[in-house]
C-alpha cells in the first residue's frame, strides 16, 4: 500500500509553512477588518515622521493641525509640543515607515503608470512628507497595517513557544484563539495603540525565558525584550520586576548580560525623557495607583466579569487558562518560568484595577488585559492539548469550550468590522463622564452591541 505523500495534520501544524500561513492569514483578517478607531494613536505617525525628517520628536511643524479634540494626546514642554504616549510606539513604526517611504520614493517615476495602487502610493508619500495642516485621520490605514504586523509577529513567536511545550496542533489552535478571539484582534490590531508592539516584546520575552538554561546571549536578548516592553507601555513594569527577580534568583551569573541588554533600550529611553521632560520618566509613566480606593474591589470584579469590560465576558474561554495552570501544578509539571508567567497577570489585574481610569476609557471590552494575553493563552494550551488527546473522553469540555470560542470570535469580529460596538462608549451616555457604572448594565452591555441593530 502506497503511503500518502501529503503530511499529516500533526506534521503540518509543526511545519514552517503552518507558521507563515498562520501569520499571513491573521494579517489578511486584520487588514481586511474595516474598524480603525484612532484615539490615543492619532499623533503616532506624525511623531515618527518628525524623527525621520527633522531628527526630533516635537510636533511643532504640525501646529496648524492642533485642535482641542486632540489636546489630551499632546504635551506642551519648554515651548514645544510632544506626543504624550510612550516613545516605544513611534519608534516601533520607524522601520516600516522608512521602508515604505524609501520604496515609494525609489518607484516614484513609475508610480503614475501603475493605476490606482500607484496613485495611492503617491498620495501616501506626499502626505507622509507634508507638514503644517494635515489630515490625521488619513493615517488610520497606515496605523492598522503596522499594528497588524506586530500582532501577527507576536502570534508567530507564541506559536514557536507553545510548540516546545504542547503538541503542534494544540499550539496552533491556541494561537488562533489568541489572534481571533481576544482583544489582540479587536484592539491591538486596529490602530497603533501601545498594545501591538508590546505584545511582540512580551512574546519574545516568554520565548527566551522558557529556555532550559540561560546563556549570556539569551540573557542579553531577554533584557532587551523586557526593556522594549516597558518603553512601549508602563504596565509592563510588572514584567520588568518579576523577570528581573527571576533572573536574580536563578541565573545570577547572567545578570550582567541581562542588564546590558536592558541598558541598550533604557539608556536612550531615559536620555530622551531627560532631554524633553527633565526627568527619567515622562508624566505618563508617573500615574499613581490607589489600591486603597473605595472602588478598588469593584474594579477588580469589573475587569473580570462586568458585561462591558470583563475579560471572562468578552473571551470566556480564557477561564481554561486557570485550568491549565492547575493541571501543571497538580501534575508537578510546573516549570519555574511558568510561575513567572502566572504571577504577572495577577499583578497586572491588581494594577489596572487600582488605576484611576480602571475602565480603560473608550475601548472594546477588557482593553487593559490585552498586554498580558500572551501569558494567559500560554496556560490555555494545556487544556486544549488534553481535549485533543482524548476527544471522546472530553466531549462535554470540547462542547463548552467550542461555544465559548465561537461567541468570543463573533464579538471580537463584530468589534473589528462594525462601529456599533464602539458607539457604546459614547451613547447614550459617555462612559468617561460620570457614568462608569454603565460597565455593569446588563441591559445595555457592550458585547450586546455586537448583535446587528435589526436583530436587537
């Protein structure tokens, strides 16, 4: 009997082709989803353009564009105006923007002959090289493509990581759940928030930390990844603290290399802050947390189970991440680095609940949990593998899990293709005003806005 020349499903899931196709498929879904709600990200591309064209990060060349609606995203310091959010965001866009500008400049003589794509490339080049009065909204597609690239890259790194611990099929399914059924899709991939580049940094951190031993080279790269994550978003300070403590306890000899890698990012990061703000950290990194506030325990609950901000409402299958951790712990298979992976999301949950704007402003569901999704889905892979190994034995588990996954997919897909879900933040009352109690309103839950209006 002739054996089939086609690889098995298991072989395919373990192949490089599966890795590339997964990333490309996610990128196609992300870039094809029309919602591109710019808020915090509005000045990210102009800031990157300022670096490339003028060698600085101030936005003074765009003063005619300034308006009260975008005041919250700008800082006035020493007579100059800067983007208020972390520098890691605009720096992460630089290589992709420089490549696009270089390519379109090189092809400028032939672009007029390439029809609509050529005209679009020329229009983008003129816009990117313009100053004065510009249309910030015209950059939403650029932001979407850059953000999608980083989230897809994070998914690829997670797939490599999970293949080392679970079967390739379980790893592939878990990564697809991460990419399509969480805020990685409905938030991080939409525009250039801080979350997209931060997800890639955390995924790289996890891949490096999960090695059986650390060398000087891997410790250097680990320190680099930790510092990049922090330069993208201040809540990644928890990863900095926990990972540094882990390295100090288990790999003390590699600490010099680890700190050297971190210094590659930390030195220019602090130098930039000193030059602009006269301090090692910008004001954005100095927001106070208040775990003693009267609303703290309510915020803890809201970030998990409220109908408009709850992690386990928008992605209920993530409850199985806890199951995965318990599986490893009870089976005495819990690796030391996996304790790090479990501790950081718990600390993150406490930190975001102690934050004054614990409801995450105008956003989709549990936006603040986006930054720790790689840690959560890591443990999800173990129940997935259990179900795959004995499907007949775990029919009930598979049924419940499948319903949860399909529900999550629908909500995050609708949040990425329909503006109805986003309008919940403003209508009938602005959640950022005195109406934060709306996150508990089950009659007008944000996830219900995912249902098309004609069926509601």
